[in-house]
C-alpha cells in the first residue's frame, strides 16, 4: 500500500519559515520524481516544486529564492524548506510521487501565513 504522509505545516507570521516533510512508503522512492503542490480555498491546485530522481529541481517563479526542495532517499522523504513566507503562500500543501504512469498523492498539510 502506497502512502505519502506530509507534516510540518502550521501557522506562521509573514517572513517566517517552515519546513515541510513528505514521508513515502510502499514505493521504490529513489526512482520517483517528487513534487509539491498547493491548493488554497476556492483555487485550483497549483504546482510549487519538483525534484527528479537525479536531483534536478524546478520551482514555480513565485517561490524561487524563498523555497528549496530536497530529498533524502535513505529516509524516503522529500522536503520543502519555505523561507520568507507571505500570506499568499497560505494553502494546503500536497506531496506527489510520479514514475511513468504511477501517480500518488498525500493528504496534505495546512500552511497558514498571517499578515
């Protein structure tokens, strides 16, 4: 059974930092491209960042210079370090694992940034 479990969300003030984690089980983690998405109330799901199985990273322009994605294959975990948070970053952050036609999602963790 595949599980992606996000953690690390919470309430933070503008300019603060959070580190999200996504622990995977039931998959051969090292071969998957891992990604983070977010969804704010009333909005569509938005791509945030991804890291390939060769550690190439990509981030959406709105978070470049503030967010960093990384992975630890020994721990089957992907991270999203979020610095200088803004109210517009408020959303549920979801973890995604993709390998060819295999596509898995976590339940998400809430991030709320107060102004």
